[in-house]
């Protein structure tokens, strides 16, 4: 039949054409010969669908027949594109470029469920002007499935997936059994018959196995409707986490969505991992995070309370200072009254300074940056100084203080940090005074636990008859911002920083501190500290500010300070001591003033640090690098509110000779100046 047809249409009897059409007849459901020049189509083989529709093998007009077939059999969404492709002009253009070409299209599914077809066109014209085609059509659903499995699956599936399966989201069916690894049973003993609806499969898992999505949003992906909605919103991969309390297991699934360009159906690949172990770890981690969050909230609450307390404690002495200033203005003609008020103001100012120092120290301690400077000290004198300072407060409250005067300290001269030792003793003694009872007592004692020629360990015991502490509070007494609650102790004002500072400092000194207490009875603090014995004699303080001031009379000072009030106060102090003062408001002006004067014009420079234009470090380095003969020898003292040990180091590294922190200790400043002038 094929050869007869070719003779009638003057195609020639080439063996290649005959073999080609025979092959098409065997592999394709329908085979047609199309003569575009004569507008005819003849069927060499008709599919069952075409035969049932009444199509014959005889030649018929091509345009009309092609249009009719498309309208009858092709999926409505694909018709317009196929009409355009089958247009004679389009086919002629394709023939001019290719000997063989193809076209895929979707049809209305028949009873066998076939959906996607492919039509292959072969140009069999003998000349370029002869437009003769053989066209064969066949269903390629199975081919597409294989392409998806071999391409899409291999690219998307995870190596550790326990199972995966494919389903058609558009019609909602899972047609084939699952692909399972390592003998894993995704049904956990349940019998499943395929095909099965995706939504129904998930309902069974929920009812029979207790599987539920972790969130309501994720549960939407267990329905075809939810997957279609996700795809329409641009999602190409969605994840769903689910677990079963019944099975004590958890899973995570990735659902990969693709839309077939021909059938327009939405397909999905469901890849599932067993994440039971990961979920258990995540749950444990979550519990730890919740615990940490509770602790953080507790700490924040403590800090908030601390801010309230420290605000009160700062305002109280500040109010006293301002009140004294107001009274002095009204009683300026009464020197005795003014002098007494000034003493009260100085006490309040020192208290305020101590509070600020505690805040700064605690900040440094929280960051782990506690600095210790060891130097020769007389531990007995330091302990007794702190004792005497606390005695003043104790007398005002009617509290008796008793001390052994440090007679048991066999090697009083040791290497230690006087500042930090004073903080330890003062904080504990002040607490014993603050939380004591009227007519109560405080007993202080000290002893050498062990000692040899080079090392000594001392134990200091401070015991009070105060209100005491409960067992629960004793467990957190060294926590920052902590104060006891729900008893009489909470009536006393305090920042809650003292014992935290003490514990940190004692630890840094490789010592120990123990606290024993009973409510209504009192508390006992035991501090044990090791020291290196200092064999050099400890220098005693000099004669004080008066002697130093006499050594400074007639000296010329360059005072560098950007704050007007601070500059004026410093000028008055220096001029009262008989010194000549030249001002500079910032680092640039300081350098220019120094360079503009002859060598030896200034005996020393007092340099602020935080200043506009050029800070004190920069100004000092410029002076030291200048070519003036006294640039390297002139004393430069940092006089700044930057009070940490690191600030002192920075000052020395910049080329300064010494460091004095604000508020200025006049005696200390005069001593430093006189010592520098003597060297």
C-alpha cells in the first residue's frame, strides 16, 4: 500500500522512503502522508481513536482534516499552539531547515489514560520545491515518565532519603509503589493498594499512625490543593516536617514540583528522610535555649532592679552635695557653718565616687578584664585603714567594732594590689555595718595560716551580729546585682554589686571566701589570701600636700583641658600652690603652645585625654617627636576621667610619665609632680 501510494503521488520508489514508512507503521499508532503543495493528507495507518471517529485512509483536504483532528482529539489548552504548528506555511519553513522534526502535544485522555503524544515529521520530497511529508503519531507517556525518573529524580533525591515516590498533583493519584532504601517500611505494617489518592494516603497515615505536620502551614502540603496553591505562588520545592507520638519518630519531606510543558499537569516528587535523632537533639537544644532565655530574663530583671537601686544611690549623695551648695550660698558669711558643710559634701562626693567605681569595676569584671597591679604594700595597715573607715559609720549607728589590730600578720610587708585589697575589706565591712542591728557588734581578726621566708597565706575573719541571711540567698550571694528579698534585708538600700566584686577579686588573687550566716543571728565572712613576701621596705607616704605644694611653688605648668569648669578648678588649685598656669583647650592648641615657647618655658604638662581635634595621646606623641631639646624630658601627666589600668598603660605607651584619674586627688597630684621634679 505504501509503494502504491508513492507511485500515485510521483514520489519515486526509493528504498529508503519505503523502509522509513514501514518503520513508522510498526512504531507509531497513526502514520500519514501529507502533500502540502496539493493540500492533501492520506493515512497509511489509523489509530483506534481516529478510526472510531470515522476517519478513512483515502486522501482528504489537509487543512480541514488537520483542523478537525485537533479540535476533536487535542487538549483544549494545547489546540491553539498545535494549529499554529500544523499550518502549511510553518511546516514548509521547518522543512527548509530540518529533514526530520517533531512536536509534542496533549490529547483528551482516552479510556487507557493516555495523555501526551508526539508527532514526528520526515521530509521525503525529492526536490526543495516539493513539500511532501510522512508524519507518525504515538503516545509517549511512558517515555516522559522515564525521563522524569532518570533526570529529575537523580538530580533532586537526597542520598540519605528513606523513600521517595512520584505522583500527579493535577489528578491527585499516586500510581506506583514507593522507592524504598535499606528495607525501610514507610507504611509501618499498613497495607497500601496502588493507585491511591495522595490526600487519602495522608489521611490514613494521620488516622492509623498518628502522623501530624509540625505546623498548620506545613499540613497544607499534605493535600494536592495546598501543593497547587504553593506552586502558583512560585514555590518549586516545599518542605514538611511531621512526627508521630505513637511511633516516637520524626520525618522531614521535600516535595519537588514541576509542571509538564505539554500536558500542563503538575507533578511532584516526594522525598522523605527519617530525622528522629535530629528532632530529639533539636528538642534538647530547644530546652537548653528556653532555660538560657529564662536565665537571661532573670538576669535582665536583676539588672533592671540594679539600675533602680543605683539610680537612688547616685541621687542621694548628689542631692546632699547640691543641698550643701545651696546652704553655703545662703550662709556665705558664716565660715564655720560653710566649713562644716564642706566636710559633709566631701563625704557625699567620696561615696558617689565609690559607687561609680563599683559600677565600672563590675563592668570590667563581667567582661573578664579585671586588672591586678602588684606592688609592695603593708597588709596590716591596709586592713586597719578599712577598719577605721568603717568604724566611723558604725559609731553613727551605735555599732561596736573590735579588731586584733593585725598583730598576727607575721610578714605585713607583701606584694599585693592595694586598690583591690581595700575593695575586698571595705565591701565586707560596709555590709556588716549596713545590715547590723542597733547596739550590735563587728569583730575582725586575722592570722597566718602558713608562711615561710618568701610566701605567706593570711586568713581574715569578719563577723557581725546582724540580721543574717537565709540558705537560699547564700547560694547566690556572689551573683551580680543580687540582694536578698522577702525579709528585713530588702529594706536596706544597696546596689548588689559588692559581694560579686569581692568574689571576683578574691578568685583573681588565688584566694577563697566563705560565708556562714543564720537569719536573726548574724554572718561570718572568712577570706583566705596567699601573698609573696616583700623583702624591700615599703615606702611610707611623704609629708602630704603641704610639703609637696611648697616644692612646687614657682613652677610653670601647661594645663590642657577642654572642659571649662574643670580647667578653671585645676587652675585655681595649681595657682593656690604658687604655680604659674598656661591654658590650652585641646591637643592641637597644646602642641602649638608648647612649640611656640622657648625651651624650658614649662616645667610640666597636665594633659587631658578625651578632647576634640586631637586627643591627649596624639598631642603627647607629637610633643615627644618634636625637635625641641626638652621634648623627651619634660614631665607629661595624664589627668583624665579614664580610670582603668588599661588607660594608665595607654598613657605610658603614648609617652606620658604618670596618670592621675578624675576627680583629682590633690595630694596625689602634688606628690607626683614633686617626685618628677626631683628626678
